[in-house]
């Protein structure tokens, strides 16, 4: 029987360059050039994930495919003409700073269109019946990008574009975006904030990025009132915080909304080794989150679940977190064992911290009638 989980990947996405940086700091002044590595959003964590998939045998059990880039007409469903023109011009000129924490290099415009194309193809494959589940190893990421501005390493709103195209081309009436990247999915939120046909859910470290933002009571406006759910988590909350958030808020919100398609903005930067956050999650966290959404989608959303790769900046640990999610998505278990799982499990927060986080989530669920 042929594989029924599609995996979308293109080597060119790994060629996007953010220029000379030491993690997130532009080189110059008091910031010396790095002796190794460079910008936090480097291709290495994604390349190592794909390599681990290959050597573990998982890739051979999936439909591994590429896809064409999105064209300008499709980009204009979400983005403004002025922004796209500015992005293309800066890319053609060799790169520079496009927005807040948003450096690009030569050719980044074309690569970003390809990344968005992989994400749309992952959704389209489900809705056309070509696959049961799908994953796009997309780069650059997209969930911070606004309709008219780049932000936070993101240049095109990948998940929002895929949702918009699913509605336009397949006639869907209700799409859910579940964003578990450790940073708030502010781009997706802003694009759909006044619409009721797309439910946006963001689980994120409270106050991390955008700096100082949590958003627990930001619920949407107008027709979108009640179709936006932010779940700010306490720094260091760990594995249990994510399980409680799913049980108390995410799954009840999905049951109430009844989406026909679930798009996951799938970041791995909540992991315990990530340099840009402090959430203490581990590979089994992402395995559990994926398993729960697979089970929900199979029972209530026609099985339509697409995962779009977002952040994750620990080159060593992202591959194990990503592999765990892909195993849960595809139902294929490889012989790979997470060499850091025992260590990270031992570093999980104690009972007092867990109880505090659970009480906060319970209170939020009560306020929102979930």
C-alpha cells in the first residue's frame, strides 16, 4: 500500500540567507562576527531533521514531494501589493532588513514564495484526496508576518495563505490554525482577527515574542469575536503545561468551532535546548500534541491535518522533536531514540509550578466558556 502521509520539501528553501548575524544580532559595532554558526534562523536544524528522517528510514515511508512557488495573485489574497513590491525589490538588490527582526538575503523573495507553495501544496494534497496527512518542511517560516510587513524571521504568512486558498479553491467554511510555536502567532491573528471562518489558536510562552505580549483576553472583533484564542504559558512550564492547554482549551475550542481542516503552525522552539525561549518541552511533548490532533482530526475534521514547519533553533534537538511529530503524524515508528529525553524529563518543573499553570489555564477556560 503506498504511503498516505505526504512530506513537502525543497532544498532551495535551505538556501535562504539572513546575512551576517550573531544569533539575532547584526554584526557590527560591538557585535563581533561569529566564529561558527550565524543567524538563529539558519538552515541547519531543518537540514538535520531531513537527514535524520532519511537515515532512520522514515522518508522512505512517506510521499516525499516538492511543489511550485505561489504566484503573486495568490500572495495578494493576504498581502498588500506595496509590501510584496518592497520585499521583491530588497531581495533583488541583494538583501537587507525588511522588518522587525526580519533580515533577508539575495533571492529570499523567490525562496519565500517556494516556502509558501510547499505549505499550500501540503493542504491541497489533503483536500484533493492525495494524502491522509501532510507536513511541509517550509523555510523561511511565516506565522509572524503581517499582511503588510515582515517580522520575526517571517516574510510571507504561510499558514494564513494556505487557509485562504483552502477557502477560495475548495469552498471550506471553517478552518482552524493551531500554532504551537513558542512565540505568539501574531501574523495569523492579525490577518483573521475580524473573520469568523478561521479559528486562530496560539500556544506561546507568555511575553516572549512579540516582546511583552500574552493576549489571553484578545478574542477577535466583529464577525471574528470568539474566533481567536491565545494561550500564554508560564516560562518553564514544560511538558505538562502543553498537555493541560490541549485538554482544557485547544480541544474544547476545536470541538466548538468544528473545523473542516486543521493547519498546525508547527514550531519546535518550545524545546528545552532552544536559545530563544524557556519552555522546557521535549520530543514526547510534540509527539503527544501531534497524536491528540491526529485523533481529533480523524474523528471530527475528515482527517484533514496539515503541519507547516515554523521555528526551532536548537540544531541538535530540533531533529528529535520533529521526528517524533512526524512519527505521530504518519503512524510510523522508527528505531531512533531521543538521547536527551531522560535528561529533559528530569528537569521538568515541580508540583507547585505545574499546579499554578493548571489553575491559570482552568481560569481562562472558564472565562471563555470552554
